[in-house]
C-alpha cells in the first residue's frame, strides 16, 4: 500500500515539476488539473519533507492522508510520538492542512498515552505551509 501510494505521489510531483507558466496561479491550476482527485502536490511534498524523521506507516495521496508510525528519539527513549497529516484541499491554503500528534510514555514497560501540547500540531501545520510555499516559489523561478 505504501509503495503504491508513494509512487502515485511521486507521479504527482513529476507533474508538478513539469508545469511551466507565466504566473503562479496558472501553475497551481495546472497542478490541480493534472492531479485531479488528489491533494495539493505542494502540501503533499511539504508534509513528507517536514515530518521526514518519522517513519511513514501509510500514505494516501488521493484521500489526502499520511499516517506516520511511532518513533522514539535519542535522548528520550521512554517517550515516543506519531502523527497524522490530513490534506484537506487541492489549493495551497492555510486551512488545507491539519496535523494531529500523538504521544506516549513508557511506564514500567507499558506504553501509556500522554498529553500533547495543542500548539504542537499548529506549529507543524505552519512548517508544512511554509515549506509548501517555498516549493511553489522555487517552481515559479
């Protein structure tokens, strides 16, 4: 499932890199038209780039869903996180991405759900949006 979905995503990026136009709106329109039924290619790529340190569990570019698997980081072996990214629009818009973060702590060998600062998801959404804009601007030259 992941390999096939990532292949579709890479295909969408190929379409994205092949778009050449005089203005950004036209390029974005071409991307949306060429990837009909999929999510915004800039947001898709930016989501994968922003959360690259987390392993992808499943990815659905048609439905706009990326599920990341649990990961512990060096320095915090008794804590792990995972995330889910929802891409909600074919346009590059601030409300086109939603990130949910989950956290667990290891208590006596059992992983227990722990609270996540609500600002964490918002910060990741902002990073994804910033990265998506940078990708789009690089395409515009």
